[in-house]
């Protein structure tokens, strides 16, 4: 028999289990939206489930009989719980979701308060549901019934008002309708601290351009303004990321402090974000030859819209550029260019130039504001702490570099992340930047180039290191890559004073040792590429020489073989024919050029493949071998066509036309496959573009 104490303990545990079960049932009903009767209150008193407020802190609290839970808990429960919609509001939810205004209107007539009632556990109203499902006619009708204050209601998942959702979807008409009814909507922040303008910028849709422009005109500047601090910096950076350069320019002009303000999450400023977008500038875009000729004639307007707060639409000012320099230019810019930009490929080029000009203008204004608001030491400190110049040099964004050095020429001498601009340009293998810096420094070029970094490295040590992968891969073929690297090392060595060429860094290593160590793998790859290519080409040249040699003794038409006429024995029968003369000359050229090609490729195969050989010796042999191979291929086809013409022309005079065309196709195909390599190697060997003529003149002045 169990003892009395054991029985009491069992009953106590059963009682506690029943109490715990009741609590769990109540919590389950609350989370599922089912009304729960309070034992200590009248039966018609409801506990409202999950009435969450974004502004509340973590932790539940009781107030007026309502239980409120933190937003994070509501967000989790709202996604996992099947009872997402309150039972009593399912009809209204379906009507708003489907855009059924007639059904919703009947519900509103029966209960006018349903227009503002939370119908989901995420505190979404009918307006939120309709806006989220892009039922814009439903939204417009509902906005007409709601008081202005009701438009400020947020959901608890993202903290969006209906304006945030409409802005995200790019519906300008609905946004304008709600903002005109309640102008304060433009300054309400979501859970991430973003106002509707910021939300519109973060998302991309067809109407995004128009809605962003409208929200910028409608967003008030009174305190607290959304265009200052880290929030303003984040908005400005997102405007740049979304290509709204005109609006970004207007904000920069009115709030210059935002230029150097860094965002909270990424810790970058607007100027750094802009420099990271090299395709926004002309130097970062590759255009075809016809686009380069058409580009200067496209007139665009990059003027910042300073009166945006008094304008409702900026589209006309963006797409109808005006040039007030003479009637003819005005006619061309306003009518002719506008008409031509309707053509898709011209419109694309026009939009590209508009973006390029706006980005350049934005950089110019940012640097001007920095010049006004900072002294010399602050400017140097700003550039030292940012990766702005290094990024611009890496991407080759010349517009930024030119304007920076034009506005702040002393930056040439400043160290950014422990490196000067010259050292960065050499390390990144950017010849345009290096030539421009040499041009700016002129007489001080020797002093600038002789500076060493904190590790004792000269600019020759930077040239000795291997190039970044993106620069290395811009040259096709390991041999050409090695040639380019050797050219850089030789060129930097030539402009450096002789006493600095053998300087050792703090590790006791010279630049030449670094170059040899860093490039040994590339030398092996270059040797393998050069040997493989030369072996294949030599095989083709050998076959052509064999055929050409054999054709010289089996001429078309045969030879004289008459014992009575010894003087002409062995001579070709068709010796006096023009076609035969063409055949003989072409065959001889094919033989001589193919043999020369074989010799050149054989010389490449037997070369020593040192670092210096890749600069001139190997490329020159390869160029000569490839050129003679082209000649032998073409002359072989000419000899063949002449022989066919000799044999078949007496019967079919037209046979020369298809034969010639077929021969041209073969030669053209061969040129199409190997000619780009030939041109690239000739250009890199005889016209290297590392230093321009001005830099070379400055070098020889010393």
C-alpha cells in the first residue's frame, strides 16, 4: 500500500500537470487567434492575440487586458503558425487579397471599424494586404474611406506602411494619393529605419524611377530630416547604387556632410560607393568604333534638379536635354537627337552617356564640397582612411583620379594604406594612371619615384611582383603575359635612377630576385604555350613546303620530252601561258616562305626561354614565323587555283570563279583564327603602351 505522503505527492503532481495543460491551451488559443475567456472577467472580454508594436522592446507586458509580445516573436509565429488570419476577418482578408471591393464594401458597411482593424497576427490591415498583393484599385477605394492617421499603421514583420509597399512596387499613383492625404507618411521609418523613399530606392521595378522622383519631391526637410547622419549616408549610397545620380547630386548639394559620412553596416561613404562602379564612367565602358564616333554628338543634360521639392515630375528634364548654344544645336539636341534616341541601340548609348556624365558631375561636386569643408590635413586624412584612390586606380577610373589630383595635387605625395599613388599604379599595372601621375609631377618625378614604403620597397620592387589576376588575364596567352610583365619591369627600371635599381628592401631582397621568384611559374607556362603553338605551326609549314617542293617537278601540262629537239627537252609545255607563270611564282613563294617559317619555329623550340627572351627575342621569331606561314598558305592556294585553271579553263572558262572563291575562304578562315594573335603580338612587341611619349621625354631630361 502506498503511504499518505506518496499519495499527496501524486495528487500534487497531477494538479500541477492540469494547471500547466490549461496554460498551454490558453497560449495555443492566443497564438491561433481564437478568443479566450478570462476566468476573472466578463465573458465578452477578449484578450487580443499578438498585438505587436514595432516600437516596443523585447519582453511581453500587460496593458488594458491586451497581451503584447516582441516583434521578433510575432514574426516567427506569423510564419510558422497556420492560423495566420484571425477567424473573424477571413472574409475581409480574402477580399483584400483578391481585390474584391464589392465584398469588402459590404463588410465595411456592416462594421466601419473593419477598415482599420488588424486582420492578421502581423497587425496587417486590409490596406496592407491589398497593397502587398498589388490590388491598386482596391487600395485607392480604401484610402478614400480611411482617415489620414490610419494610413500610418505598420505591420510588425517589416514595419511597412502601405506607402512603403506601394513605393516598393513602383506605383506612383497610389503613393501620391496616400501622401497627399497624409504628408507625414514620407518620414515614417520601417523596422530597418528606412523611409518610403529609401524603400523605393532599394527595389527595382518598372515604375521605380518615377516613384523615387516623386517621393524625393514630397519628402520634407524639416527636423528630424532623413537626409543626415548614417541614415542619410545609407540613402545616398543606395541612390548611387541604383543609378539615381541626379537625385544624389541634389542631396549632395544640399547636405555636403553626407559625402564623408559612412554607413552603419558597411562603413563606406558615398564617394567610395561611386568609385566602386567603374561602369558608371566612360573609362569603364568598352564601346565599338561606331559608338565612339557617335558618342560625342549625343547631348545630355547633367544639371542637378535643385528645385525638386517644387516639381512633381522630372522625366521631361531627364529625357529632353536642351543645349542653349545657338538655334541649330538646340534643334539638333531637342528634335533630331530625341528622334534618333527612339532607336534601341542609340537609346542605349544615350542612356550610357547620360549615366557617365551624371557620375562625373557627381564626383566633381563631391570633391568641390570636400575642398570647401575640409582643410589640407583633413583631406589627406580622409583619403588615407578610405580605399577610394586604390579602388579608382585598380579599376582605371581616370575621371575620378584626374579630378582628385586636379583639386588636391598634394595627394600624389600622400600615402594611402602605406602606399603612394605611383606605387599603387605600378602594383595594379595601370599605365594610364602612371603616365598621368608622371605628367602631374614633371620635374619632381625622380623624387616621387625614388620613395620607398615602410618595408623598404622601391617602385621597382612593386613592378617585380606579379600583376593582379584581372590585369594578367587581360592579355591572352602565358607568353604574352610574361612579355607584358617583363616590359613593365624594364620600363620602371629605365625611369628609376641607377642608384636605386639594386636597392634591397628590409628583407635584404633586390627587385630582380623578387621578379625571378614571382614569375618562375609564368615562365614555365609561357614556355609550354610557346613550344606547343610553335610545334603545331611548324607542322603545317612543313606540310606546305613538301607539297610546294613536289609541285615544282610535276608542273601542270607536263614537260617536253622529244629526242629530236634537245634544246627544249624538260621545259614546261605551257611555259608561255600566263596562268603557268602565276603557278610557278606562287609555288616558289610558298616553298620559300614555308621553309622560313619552319626555321623560325625550330629556333623557338631550341631557345633557352629566359626571362629576357620573352621581351623581344621569342616574340620576334614567332611573329616572323607566323607571317611567313600566312604567306605560304596564301601562295599555296594561288598555285593550286592556277593549276586548276590551266587544266579546266579550255572547257569551262567560268571555273576560275568558284575555285578562286573557295581558295579565298580557306585563307580567310586561317587568317580569322590566327590573325588576332599575330596583331596582338606585333602590338605588344613593337608598340608597348606602358609609357607614353611625354613620360619618355621626362625620363631622358635627367
